[in-house]
C-alpha cells in the first residue's frame, strides 16, 4: 500500500485528489495538510466526504510528512 499525503487538501484540487486516492486500491491517505485557519475534520470541511474520510486536515509539519507518507501530492 502506498501512503499518500496531500498538501493543500482544503482546496478544489485537494478535494479531487482525496477522492481519487480514496478510490485507489493500492493507495492509503495518511496525512492531509492545509492552512492553519482551514484545519479541522475533512468531513466537516467537505460534506461530500462524510462517512468516507475521517481524517483531520492539519498544518504542514515536514517531519510528520516524511514519517507518514511515501509520496506527497502538492495541491496548492
């Protein structure tokens, strides 16, 4: 399983990337980042993710990013 992080998860490109990764059989979302004022539950930010993505969007932490992901998508 490929561990995927999304940088800029709260924008349109981030949302579309989340949905693509959720459908991918060999990828797993492990870290979502966004601006500090846009952080919170992904389901709360995007209603259409309810029941599909229980992760939190967090401020970017490069140490956490490198520890939790094999690949990062930059969706800024």
